[in-house]
């Protein structure tokens, strides 16, 4: 108590400065010294819940200067990161993983699924569930003349019942439907809830009632607090080696031994979201937006191959290793290389496309031109001419006029990337952005611009996209001190 509580309160940290990674106007990432920022009131609510529920018994918040910790967790901890922690929650045991760098590793949705039942997303977890941090409402379903399932107007604490706006909810096979909170954490949502079973294709479950799951104010605060951890160090993930791995040229064997190992890895790490058969209907899927990839279709966003083609083995390996930022798909760089290779081989067995198709040759992407202010300004002009703002917004915040109506190829809602936070799903280097501009993202509204823009124009707009997150806080998208 003296060391962790009384002494720090009597002798507060004299410096609030930390080493912070920031993106510059020309797209590169560099370290600078900057002040750490305090918690918001809602994050402080979450910190209190974290302490009350004993999370710090099992989770440390300190990346130690010993071998391997920086590659596993991120930059070594600095004193200034704890300037606003009263009491500090360094802890000493790691029954669970260290959380000093967990902020933005997963999307909010992953955390809501994790607190409901940790084994939905981490099957071998020994963490208890925290279901008392949710409100559960069981309701009978009413079927309209068109066959759509709606709910009675008795949920006005959570929905305004505005008939002009439908809020689709996607239950799992058990009839559990998660309701994501508003951006400000305050209910109600503006719209009318509608149960949507399109994720089950031609074989939807027969549901007469569903259990709606709403996160409480305390849980929203807890997730906000968890997402804050480590973000005082800025865009450090852009410099973490596993986050920048490319797509290696590789051909993965499909021997029985490899496929057996791949199935074991898939069952242990992937089935909670992607489902046993890979159709994206795992028990955690109701919590997640965007929905988990339906692997049976063989359609993948992040490829080095042309639009419409299967990805290469190296493309899948890169996605498994890097994860997909701003979603529930985490980095899996801690898995052994053999395990990542094996699970890629197994994923390919889930779609029949690989039985009669081969990936087309990867696109050749040369070295990027030198970034200059003139090139970035050219990209800004092209951003407007190509009507990127219709989806991504004038300032790149993902709030364009078309954003509310966008859907993927399966008609699930899909949100445009908020470019101001720098957390780009396909990677945040200029080559990553150029690849996306050139090849598009299959299964999404993001097209290829290879035919409508020259190579020089695609490089220019790629640098401009990176400049939208220059000097910004990756957590909030707001400007940070230079």
C-alpha cells in the first residue's frame, strides 16, 4: 500500500513527457518527446471498474526491459506514462497478458465479446466472464408482411423507435444479439431495431425470441479505458516489426500433417469468430462489426493479386500475422511460424475456389517516389476529383454522405476507414495504401483505381491519405502537440 498508493500520491511524477511516435506531413513516422494526456471522465469510470473487478490481479501494465518484451508487447514502458495513474497498476503477475500496450490492438467489438465470454474469442482463456456488466432484455419477435423480424416498441430506453432508420441486429444461433452502444456511450440509439438473419444464408435458425445484450455505462467506460492504454506513445504500432511484415513469396504445402496442425490452430484461435465451417457465423459474430470474413466464399480484401483473383499464400500469411486494424482480427505474430503457415493451408480448404482456380500473378509495385509537399498537395486535389470524400468525408473522418448507406457484397453494413487515425486495415505504409488504390478491396465498396488513375496519381493520393493522420492521436484522431 505504501509503495503503490501512498508514496506515488505524495511524490507525483515530475515529468509527464514520453517518447511518442507521430506521422509527419510527408507520411513517415518518427519519435518525438510529448506530454502524456490524462484520462477522460468516461475512461476514469472504466479505470475504477478495472480496479474494482480485480483485473490488475492477473494483468500487469509494464513492458519490461528484458529480452523479447518489446517485440511481443511494444515499446518499453516510461515513467511519464503513469503520470495520471493514482494508484499505479503495474502489478507483478502475468496470469493474463500484459495490458500496457493493449490499446487499439483489438476493435471495441472484440472487447465486448471478450467480457461477455472470454472463450468466444480466446478458447483457452481462464478469465471469468463479466456478464453482470451487461443488461439483458428478452423479447418476442414480431414478423412483418415482408418476413422481416422486428421488435415491439418497449425498448425506448435503448432505441428512439425512429421508423425512418432501421438498426439491424444479427443474432447468433442461440438467439443472442449484441447491441453496440452509441459513439458517446449514452443510450438511446436513434432508430428501430430489426433482427436480420442474412448471415445464415439459406438456412436461418427459427427464432421466436431473442436476448438483446446492452453494455452498461460502466462497461463502455471499461472498454474506453482499455483502449486508452499505451496510446500515449502515439503511432508506435506503425514501427512494430510484425505490423509491417510484407507478403512473402511462398507456396504452402497441403500435406495431411500440415492440414491437421492447421485445423488445430483454427479450432483454438479462429472458430469463435469465423465459425466451425468458416462461414463467419461463430458465436462471437453477433458482437462484431464488420462481420468476420466468410472464408467459404474465397473472397479476400487484402491481396497483391488483381481484383477478383484469389490471394497468394503470402497474402494470407501477411493478414494472419498483421491482423486487420480497427477490427476484431488481431495480430497473430505470437503464434509459431509453422502454426501460421498451417492455418493458412487449412483456410484454403474451406472454399472450393482453390479446387479449380489459381491466384493470378501478383501486381508489381515499384519503389515509391520521394514525398514532397507538392506531391501531397497533388494528392489532395485528386482526392476530391476521385470523389473519395463521398465515403471518407472531406477531412477523411469516414463520415462522407454515402457512408451510412454502404454495404459489403453480402449486404452487411460497412463503414469507410477513418483516415485521420491512421489505423488502415490493409496496412499504413505508402506502399500499402498504393496497393489498395491499385487493386481495391474485394467484397467491399472500395474499387480499384488502376484504370482511372495513372501510377503517379495513385502515389500522390496515397501520400495524401497518410498526411490526413499527420500529427494526430491514433485513439481520437485529434491533433497532437508537435
